[in-house]
C-alpha cells in the first residue's frame, strides 16, 4: 500500500520473541503468562498472541471480557490456551465468559458469590482469585480470604486454579512495600495450596526468585519497556514509529514557532517538518523534552501538533521524504515516556490506527 506522507508503525515480532526469551531466563522455573490487555498494549493482540504461543506461552491475561473474546477468536481452536480476565465476573458476564472459555479472576466477595451461583447453575467452575496485598486497587483483603475458607460454601462450588496479587512498587527494588506484599501473599497462599500462585509482573521478575512463585505475568517488558522504567540493555524495541519529512525550513532569530508565542527562535535554526503528531500517538507533552532519531543521532523535538512535528536538524543533510524515527531502537520507549511525564505503557497504548502498521517476523 502506498501511504504517501504517512507515519508508519513497525511491529517487530522477532524482537517480541527475543524479549520473551529474556524474561523466561530471568523468571527461572516460573511459567511466563503474557499480559495482552488493551489489544496487546496497542500493538495487536492477535499477531502478538500467535507469536507468543509459538514461543511456548499457553496462559494469557486480559483486562476486559471483550478483550478475552477477541483474543480467543484470534488464537482459534488450533492454539489452545487459558485466557484469564482480570475484571472477573461482572453482572451478566457469565454466559459470555463460558462461551469463549475464559477464566474470570474474581476480585471481590460479591464476585465470588456470583461465580459460585453460576457454577451451581451449570456454568464453569474454573476461576482465579485476586488478593489485595497492599495496592488497594483490586482484590479480596487477606481477612476476606480467611473468611471464605472458614465459610466454605462458595468455595465448594469453585475450582480456584490461580491465586494472584499485584505489586505496587516493584520498579523500586529498595521499597519496603515489596517485602510487605510478598509476606501477605505468601500467608494467603497457604490457604489455597492447590492453586497456581502469581505475584510478579515485568518489574517483579527482577526482584528475585522469592517473588516468582509458579507464574509471572510480564506485560510492558515484552513490548520493549524496561522492567524498572528505564531502558534495559537486554530488552529490544518492538514498536518502531517513523514518519517522513514534509518540509525543511530555516528559522531566523525572532521567529515565533507554532501556536501562541511561547517558542521564539533565538538563533538560526534548521528544522524538519515531520508528518506525524498526537493524532498518530505522539504525546504532545514531549515537546521541548523528547527527541527523534535521525541520521544516527538524537534530534530535539521542538513542537508536537496534531498532524506535524518540528524536529531540529542542525547542519545534518536531509531531504523531503526521508523517515524520522519517533519511537524504536534509537528513540527509546522509556526515554519518550519520561519526556512526556508518563510511563511506557501509556506511550504504547496511545499509538493511533492512522499510522500504517507493518508486522515484521512470523506471527
């Protein structure tokens, strides 16, 4: 397809497989269960899941019921896998979960009771159980887990095959919160000895073997983000966003660049006008702090508008139509996230469908 002056998003499935292998080594004996919520972090859950299945993944996590239904259809019966839905069992979702063979991760006592009632009426009994060990977001409190064991009625109808929690400060290996959450999770795990246990996501893998349990749930580091929220030498870029130069301009001292009057040019400046913007997923807040990669070096990203970016070129030779990398092996995901004042996850999920998507490597 000839996309003209359009941004391109290359999605490197070989790099994805490389990152899966890196995380597999780091996780030791624990199973790798990829997290593919938000359409595979915005990169397409179907191609991503099929490649990860080929690499040996047999368990996946999504957030929403609709994501699980879509992922099941993308995998097809030829690729059997367990798909966990982190939202759990919400009102009326039981039949749809059952039809797509999805396993809800229950995260409240009302959900546990609803799942037990659904199982007694002939629905599936397989569930996961989310324990809140200190993130205060989703999950049963440890004392609620104890009460479930003592009551027994709801649990008699359920097959709890997964016990999980989520670390809130795993990117900071010195945080005492990590050890506190580990202790709470380990204590509750003793109540459910037959369930597979999972505590660590990408960052938690690097806290060490005590945090690995039976299964780890990497997300962002599969897709190129460093596990500790800064670039990691072993993690390769999966998403590469690039766009062509529309024009080259020579700005003079006193010129006011873009909207308003906040950017006044103080010295002669040669810039490229690049055919991408926040409509393609470039976060506007990177202006003045982020960079593009061009001709083997970082180039200051001065302005980010809806459809065009302004990138400082200096004296580097350039011509209209040349591609400028905005995200990839030169313009690193974690660097761009830091420049935008956010996390790598948001940078990826904001990538727009306007950019032409090209998958590299076998899906």
